[in-house]
C-alpha cells in the first residue's frame, strides 16, 4: 500500500506520496537533506494486484496487435514473461515469483532464472540463475522440479515446459553439408 509522509518546513506543508517497489522516491515541494535522511526506510511491499491494475493498460513493454476485424491481441515484451502475453498470470512486473527460460549463450545451453522473493529491494540480486547444458529430458525434469515440485509456481509448469521446448528447438541448427546435385541435365525449352 502507498503511504503518505507529512512534515512541516518553513511554513510549507510537504506531502510525500510513495508508490515504488525498489526504492523510496520523494516528491513534493521543499525537499531538502532532512527529508532524505529521515526517510531512508525499507518500503512495505505493494500487492501484485495493485501493480497489475496500474500497469496493465499502459507500460513500456506493451505491444498491441490488431487481428481479424475489430479484435486485438495484446502482447508484452517484459522480462520474466513466459508466453509474452499481457496477463496477470504471466506478468513479470506484477508477480513476485516469476520464471524465465531463455538461451544462455553461443553453445546449446538454456538459462533458467527464478526471482528470489526476499530480495525484492535489491535488483542486482533479484534473480537466481542456473544454466542447463543437458539433454532435453533432463532439462525438462529440472524445470519441472524447480517450478512445480518445489511449490514455487505450479500454475506455470505447462508454460515453462512449452517455453523450454521452443527455446531448445531454436538452438538446434540444421546440419550444413554438401548438397547433392541432380545428375540429370535440366532441359531448357528451345526458342522458336
């Protein structure tokens, strides 16, 4: 929940409205060093539903595509979104527990990243990353153990496995080799 902090400075009442996840932002008239010293508190966490109501219609990651007729589809380019759909279930902005599966590097490895719930105020330490360089079945078992069996986000199990399958397919490169030539001569029609 946002909170309001009031203080008096030289006959000017300053209202500070705080609504942020990562740090304390101070706005208002007459801010000074006193405000910055007295307000260095950890912020209470904001519920995910409130964040979703704020960002669901307008954020920098939103992509609107028009489909058949008047129907439109909304996609999202935000990190930690498995299906890239603009919905609360898959949102990486509104949920505290998120899952990310993406290619890790030049070799055929896959990165599985989950968010740490106790590190919400430290963005650099927010993700727990693990690189998987195994065969597909072992990677699928590891994703299933991490997402569903540890009670992290069992509702994302199907989406995580689908994303793993798509990423794994994209990493496979067609073998290049010598193409066989047709030994028969191609007949060119004669001009008249």
